[in-house]
C-alpha cells in the first residue's frame, strides 16, 4: 500500500481480492509471506529490493514456499493512492523465477470511494484471469477438440452462426494450424535433473535410518552452495524422535552433492526441502 489508505480500507480491498482469486486458485495464507519480515525485508516483491542480498533472501524464501506448499505462482497486489487518483496493480510471477513478471494489469480510479475501488478490484482480477486462460490453451487440447469436431472459438462467439452446420473447409483450416510449443526453461530443466541426483544420494541416508521404526520421516531444509556442499540445514518438520532427526542430519553432512549447474548459479545457494524417510 502506497499513500493514505486507511487500515480498514486496506483489509476490505485485500479480502475482496482474495475472495475473487479463490474462485480459481487455492491460496496459500498471506501470513506465510509475513514471515519474511524476520529477515529484515519489508516486501516480497523483488522490485522493492535495493541490494543483491535482499534479492537472494526473497528468492530463497519464495523457493521454500514453492517446495513446502507445492505451488507455482505468486500474485502481487499494490494500491497507490494520491490526492485524487488511486491505481490498483495486480502482478503475476512464477515462484521459481520471482524476478520475472509474467503478467500485469492495472486500473486507475479517480476520486473513488471504497465501493468503487472494490469494483475496480473485480475488473483487474477478471482481466488477469482472462490473460492466464489465454496461456492455458495447449496444442494437445486444441488437437483433441479438432478430433471431436468441436466448434471453434470463432463459431461459439457468433450467435448468428450457431444453428448453421459446420463447413468441411473450415475444419481443414483448423487442422492445418501447428502451434509451436514454448521452449523449456533451462533453469527448470537443470533444477529437476539436480533434484533427481539429490534423491539418489539420499539413499545412503535412508540406509542409515533402517534401525528405526518403519514409516518415520523428517523434513529438512538444506542450503547447498555452488560447489555442492551443505552450508546450512534446519528441521522443518520433525519425525518426533530426536535420535532419528539427528541421525538424518549427521548423514546429510557427510554427503557431497554435485556442483550446481551453471543456470542455477545466478541465484546463489540452492535451498531445497528434503523429506527423508525410513521405508523398510
């Protein structure tokens, strides 16, 4: 919030935004984002950072959120108010690349009361969802629609043609379109490959835990430096057994992971949450 926006108005707008987004998404509680203040950072938006340290902290923090809650996207909502105008902004970023804005929509309201501002929230949410929906039409989905001879988008949008039979020539045009699939993100490809290597190395830790009761597990957050060494680790969810947790941590300290791929070096240390379990 930027400007003289009262606390009750802030909460009203925020509650309204969550209500609208929750029709399409399952939202992680905003209270989780407030934990970043423990690192001395006032905003989760990298664009608000003034130095590289802040950027690294935000990147590591949102990466932990992505791992912990199995979520991919981050919505950033901003209200900027001057004496006469209020601008609402809604940004969409990827949790794996929070420094990249995927989508952004804005709406300006002049001399608006809280009711009109809520209406403008409706507008920016609707526009954002329409942009996202436009990205979700994949080539495979279009191919299935063609095979089932489903009406095209143009036919659905023209009520005057609704009762007319589909022409063969029109279907042929649809079939000739060959959408080009977007190139995979090099970072995501290397990250997934690196995670597979980590999983293989964790087998040694699993063997060390065979002396404990079957079915126990612990979640540990580890920070791996560019050379593949574990420089920091902490327990996210305990197994309930101090001996089990300590054995898992000691075994992790003895592992030398592979150096980070080049595409992952620009983000500093790689922070990942590992679930180590005893499965005999």
